C-alpha cells in the first residue's frame, strides 16, 4: 500500500500547480503535465504519483483550463469575426456612397464639357460670320484629312 505524502509536499505540489496553470512556471517549460508538476514542485515523479488528492485536483484543473481556454478562444474568434464583418460592412457602405458621389460628379463634368463644346461651336460660327478671315480654334485633325 502506498503511503500518502506529507502536508509540505502537498503544499509544494499545489503551489507548483498554481504556477503552471497561471503560466508562471519557474523550473519547467510550462506544459500541463504531471512530470512538469513534480519538477516544478521539486519532488520526484514517484512522490507526485503518491499525492492522489493533489493529482486529482491537477487533472480537474487542467481539464477546466483546457476546455475553458478552447471555449474562450472560440468565443473570442466569433466576437472578432463579428467585429470584422461589421467593420467591412461599414467600409463597404462608405465606399458605395463614395462611388455614387463620384459617378454623379463625372456625369456633371461630362454634361458641362458637352455644354462647353456646344458653346465653342456657337462662338466659332458667330466669329466666322463676323469676320471670315478668323481661323477656327480647332487644331487640324491628326489623320491628315
């Protein structure tokens, strides 16, 4: 029959367990294993194995930690994805408004340009009627005709 460990060993194992769960291990790489628990507490693995109460607490805490952290991370991922969708939606709405505004500006500029071309033709006709020696403002066509 295995004999239980001393109170001092249990206390050392519980302190080591807290450091491992908090991510502040001093003597190990921080993985949640019984070997690391023993090393962190400064006891042998065999001694740690005899501390069945503490090992049960460690396994339960490790399970809560792992399930809690995975569930927490998944929830955080869902939150971030929702934020990203909202941000993208807002940006897309702003871009759509900007595109509509720019399209309206382009239409206005096209109409103004057309109006200016018509005005130039009217003025050229008036100048030609007033003085036939005045040449047109238009440059000669590039195709040579």
